[in-house]
C-alpha cells in the first residue's frame, strides 16, 4: 500500500473539487463528516478555513491522507480496515478529535481495472488553544503505522518498506513532481518514454551535431535558460537535458564538454524563444491539418463534451430542484410567519377590547339608581367613583400599550431571526451551487486535459515520433549490429598486438594498421593542446605589447584556491 500525506491549504477551491470529481472516478462516496455544522465536503472545508484564518496565521491548515492499497498483492480491503488505518494514523499524528472528512473513491487504473482508495482530510487547527498542530516527521510516522497495520492484519508490504532498501530505492527511483505530471498530461508522452528515447540517443551518440540532429528528429529543440542545456518540444515540454538521460554517471559537466564546442550556450535560443517558435510551429501544423481530420476530431471532442454535460445534468437538476423547493418553502414560511404575528397582535387587541366592554357592562349594571343615585350625586360619591374608574381604565390602557410594545419588540426579534435563518439557508444553497460549479469546472478541465493529451498522441503518431509502449534497451541496437557477423578473436588479438608495436610496424602478415581514433578523442586532445598553448601565447603577446622585465623575472602571482572548482 502507498499512503501519501501532505499539508495543504486552499481547500474549498482545490482539494474539495478534487475529492468530488466524478469524471476521473467511477464512484465518489462521502463516508464521514466530523466537527462541522455543514454535512457536505465544501461546507466542511469553508468552516475549517474560517477557523484557520480567524484564529491562526496558518495557511496549510489541512492534512490530507490518500490510502491506496495494492489489491493484487494484498487483496481487497474492507471498510473496517480502512477506518482502522485512519484511526491509527490520527492517533500517531496527534490529530485525535480534530474535524475530519473521509471520502471513498473508485478509479480505473492504467489497465482500466477499478481501484478503490480513500481520502482522509483533517483540520490542523486546534480551536481551543488557537494554534495549528505541528506535523513532525509525518512520512516516517506513516511508514511506522503502515508496518504495524500490516503486521496486525497479516499483509505483505512492498520492498520500499524495508529499512535497509529505502535509501537505495530513493536513489534508484525518481518521484514525479506536479510539474512533470502537468507536462505529461499536456504533452501526451510519459516522462519515462522521453527519458528512454533520449537515453538511447545519448548512448548512440557519435558527434555533437549528430546527437542534436537526433533530438531534432524526435521533435526537441536545444535551448538555454536557467540551466545551460534545456530540451523544449513542440507542445511546450521543457526539462534539463542531463535530467532526461537515465544514467546517474552523466552530469552537466559531461554534457557541457560534449556539446560546448559545436553548440556553445551563447549560440542557443532561450527557453522563451524556443517556446514561442514551438507555438508558431504548432499553429502552422494545425492550420495545414486536413479539414476532414479536423472536423472528425472536433466532432469527437464535442461528443465527449456533450456526454460530460449530460452526466452533470442530473446532479445539477437535483440541486436546482432543491433550490426551487427551498425558495417555495421560504415563501410559505414567510406567509405563515406574518399571519401568525398578525394573529398575535389581533388577539391582544381583541382581548383588551373585550375586557374593556366587560368592565363597562359590569359598571353599568352596578350603577346606583333612584335615591342611592341621587344621594351619590349630591354627596360627591359618584364623582369619586368616576375618577377611580378613569384611573383604572388608564392603568389598564397603559398595561395594554406595554404588552403591545413588548409583543412588537418580540415579533421584531423573531422576524429578524426568521429572516436571518432564511438568509443562511439561501447562502448555504448558493455555497452548494458554487461548490457544484467548481466541481463541474474541475471535471471540464480534466476532460480538456484528456482531449489535449489524445490530440498530442495522434499528432505524434501521425508524425512518426510516438515511441513504442515498451522502450527498447539503449544497447539493443549495438548488440544486434555486433551479432550480425561472428567475431574472429585471433584476428582481433593480432590487430591489438600489432597496434602496440613500436614505430607502428605490423607484427605479421595478418596484423593490420591500428584503428583510427574517434572524432571525440581527437577533438578532446585538440582542446587540451589549445588550452596548454594559450598561456604561452598570452605571455608572448604581453612581451610584444609592453616593455618590461621578462616573464622569468616577474613575480609570480598567487592564485586563489577554489575548493568548489570541478564539482
């Protein structure tokens, strides 16, 4: 199995759409969401991002773990095994209790066979202490967890987990970077195939011009940039020439010595100029492409784009249906809420009026009549009674106004809360729509990358520059050429002994003249002789130009030692 963990940020716009991409995956299933109010991946990402930016200055606030078991060597894992591995990793990395999300993917491999793997993403932000959890030597921790997990479940691990072979494997293998993957997707040619064909050309090299001509036949342009010798192809691929030679003994110094005389750095175009020329050449080839082939290719690409749009349509229709249903539900809720508040106000007013009417009727029924009424009027009791009634009415009216004011304030708060809740629901729906747009954008981008890769592969096959699926061995051609006729060991021995005889004379009738030296050795010996004669010419020129002491009488200038020279 290969666990790959990394600290990263930009979750809502990059990692979220990546784990929800349905174009590159046959199945995408959200297994768990923990530590957030939202129950989807995009909402979880945005909540974690808000915590990171509000509480800390951490930019890589996420820890992403990808778990890829080897189904052919270890069998198919169960979900319990995946969660067991995730729990072990969480405990060892110090992420216990942190918000996390787990997504299950099923993706086809190079042979088209479905391959299941999991993505577990944690938040590194400790909200209680306002800090980011430090990840120390997480790769070694992952390897230790993997060894313990394999031991407990009886799994056999690959060779890379052997501690004695880890260093050798790292030296032997090359970890592809994101830039290399980006260039491979847009160039239509894997990096291994490039390295194989360029290594084969380097092994067959005779002269610098023939080697560069072989590179041009493959579609490369020799340029210079931040490094001395860079290869640029028609599709924008660029990489240093020594890094494309699959031989650890080849260094940039050897490449400089081999190409420096015929192709000095100053005579080469820059990388930017080579890319511009490649762009013009690519545009010219597309212009002269046959109309029938272009129309057929565009029709195929349009069909794949329409197919992707049809696949995305049900998901978008479902979310748009939820948005319409939410809008209708909110409209009905606003109507019901307004009617309920109006009913509460009407009930308060009606209760006050009914109470006032009841008191009025009761007062009229209890009003003194006849002699009692007359005595009350002349004695002033009726006036006092009316004053008391007016005071009680005013008190009751003030209580009604206070209850009415309290009811209005409470209803205002409830209306604001209700409006805020609906606004949050609308924002949540807008966030989900935006997240869906990002996922669809990622899927369209993946489709365009695949179409571009297929187009570049077709162009290479049409031009005859597409290498075989299985690269040939660099020395296979030389071996086959040497094996065409048998080797006479006696003649070869006599030839070698005759070439070593004094004065160049032959040692016998069967001895031949010594084989001429290769052009590379001749050029190297010539450059060495020129460098040795250069100080003498310089000193003689100085004697002619200036009248002064002879070179033997001049004080010898001490040369500074450069400890980095020749490295």
